[in-house]
């Protein structure tokens, strides 16, 4: 099975254990059966906070990003690239799919630089080495990616692992793969207008205006920025309610759902 540009769907999902009634992973398997090539990018913030608390390490955030010192980074890597990643891989296997768990450190998939010294070991993506994913997709397997990157300066790596926002990573990966779809599955129906109604479509210009005015805030910011990043290369980028049944199927079938950004 070759990788056909325009046939890739990147889904960003929450990192906590998916509920028994959640259809997301079943949707991913069904979409692959229909001939699409899914790529999963996951987070895991709630579980990271839980494990930090177990180790008596206080979670601190600046502008919605986790301040990541050396001790915190160890937990972040262990939870994201270990526990959460492998649970998703195992769940997909139970549904009959063949999945491969990766982090952005594997094969140098996600090259990054430090975002802000005040945040510690937090990175922003500078390059996605998409050739790492192509053999996995070509073999009919589903990549499941934890958002851990490696610090690079030009063509040299420092070897330092960096914690990367999962939404940002998903946008960068979708752009690099030339994906047809990028879907952020979250706990709201989409981006809301001032009156609380879900906006069905936001142009790049409208999105920038809402970001500038503060109408889009908190955890929605990296999602819409990830959408804009991928949409600039022609990717249909959406924010949708992952709590609803078969959201990914609805997106792939072209039904109007969530907020299309860009």
C-alpha cells in the first residue's frame, strides 16, 4: 500500500484513557479499512499532572504551557511516549489494526527548538522529517505519535528531549505529510462565536482577528494555530467534538461538523 497524497487523515486525540463508549479508535480502524491512511497524534496532560502529583512535583503553567524542568520532563516522556502511547497502540490492536507507537524523538521525526527559557524543556517544531512515517504508512500500519521532540540547531542535534504541545505537533505533521484532513477531537463542538453558537467555518483572516482580539483563548489557541498551519498547504482542518459518536467518520464523509478553519 503506497502513501497517496490526499489520502492521509491526521487525528489529534486526548491522551487520557478513552472511555468504553468512545468511538474514535474504532473510527480510525474503519477509515483505514475504507482506504484512508490515518495518523494519530495524542496528548496526555491530565495523566502527566496525575503522575507528577504522585511524585510530589507541582504542575506549573505559563500561557497554557506546562513549565518543564528536568524532573518534569522525565515524567512527561515516560507518560506520553510510554504509558499513553502504548495503551493506544494496544487498543488499536484489539480492534484488529496494526499500529506503531512512536515519539517525535524516533528517527528525528520532530526537530524542535526551545520555545522560551522560562518554560524550560518546552519546544516548538522547526521541522518534521516525514520520511520516518512513510514506510509505516506504506506497510498499512497506523502511526501513533507522542509529542516529544529533540532539540536541533541547524543540522546538529543537542540530544535534548523537548516537550511539545500536541496540537502544534499535529498541525506540523499534517502539513508535512500533505494530509487531506486534520481533525482536532476535543470536548466542545467547535469554535464558538460571542453568542455561544458554534461557528461552522472560519477563514484564516477571521481566525487571526479572533486570536488578536482574545476571542479565542486558552487551549483553543494551539488548535486553531495548528489548523492554520496545515490549512495553508490545502489541508481541510477541523475542530470537532470527540465525545460525539463517529465524528471522524462524519468528517471523512464530508458531513458538516465542527468548525472548519482556514
